[in-house]
């Protein structure tokens, strides 16, 4: 089964109206339409409308986070419905920075995934282990627990509407990258976890790798059997570097 290739740029908490205008203009001047992979841009929420007004037909827009609620007295929160109404198609959920810095639990992330799907967004569900957990050989159990929490809420069938991103915490923003073999091993384990419930879902779900991906290592990572693209952090703020990474995905 042919899975869709996808590269998503997570701009994190970076940008100004001027820098966003420059970056999106540069991206739109590149031959994105020649790529087979889907290119997703996830700017800070305040810049979603600005990016939407500039984005080319081949580049789609996503949010970096959303609430598990649709509306209400939740000052400062962003509803998935709001993102959808602005034209977003994707939303990043469960990023390690949300889990670690903001103490989001597996249960909360599972509820966010559920609400996002119901509002018509495709969640990019991030999973991953810390360096300590990897050194204790707990990578598989940690990631499966993160996935199990989501499965308990949405069921295995709804994973057909989810993109999974494996991001080893020890490789995010550190300059360290999992070797292609390490990344492939975890991606294969994720697919095996899904296959134990539904083989067709496992074969069709897009699984991305994230963690200090650069143009110099993207091709080798994306060539692995179970790696379908990447969730790109810092490198997505450089239009030429990001485009080279997208080219590596096809």
C-alpha cells in the first residue's frame, strides 16, 4: 500500500509579521507543486491567517496546538474549530515540549486528538522517549503507552485520520539525530503496535520522523521503509533548507 509522504514545518514560537511575510514569499517562489509529498506549515497561531492569505495551492497550513474543548471560558486557549474555520487542515498535538514544559498528560493529549478529529482536523500526534528512557531500554513501552492512551479514546479505526510523528526527546533541538536504523526500528515498532489491532490501518498510516532533521540527513532517514516524511523544527525557518528536506521526501 502506498502511503502519503508528508513534511511539516513546526515554526514553534518564532516569527514576526515581517519575517513571516518573507519566509512564506520565499517558499511560494519555490517549485513546491513539483513535489509528490504534502507540505504543511505550522506557524504560531497569531500568524495562521497571514500564512493562509499567502500560501500556495501546494502548501497547507496547520496549528501547533489546540484545546480539547470546542469553546467556553478558557482564557488563552485555541479551539480546534477556530483553526478549522481559519482554513487549517492539520494540528500538532502531544509535542514533547507540550508534554514536558506544559505537563500535558497522555489522557489530555488523547482527548485533544479526539476533539481535533471530530472538528475535521488531521492531528499530527507526537510520541517519543527521553534519553534516560532510551538508556533503560524503555523506548517501546513508553511510546506504546502514549499510543494506547489515544487508542482508548478514539479506537484503532480513527488512527486512519491521524499522522504519527516519532520524535525522540533527546534529539529535539540538540543537534543529535537518531540514526536511520534507530529511527526505522521505532517506526516499525509503532506500525507493529497498530498491526496487532488492524493490519490495514498499520499499513496506511503516515509516520513521520522528527528530531534535528536537516537536508544533510533527510534523504537517508526518509529512505527507511517505515518513515514517510518528517516533522521539521528549526530547519523549517530557512526556506531553502526546508525545501531541500521536502525534496528528500519526494
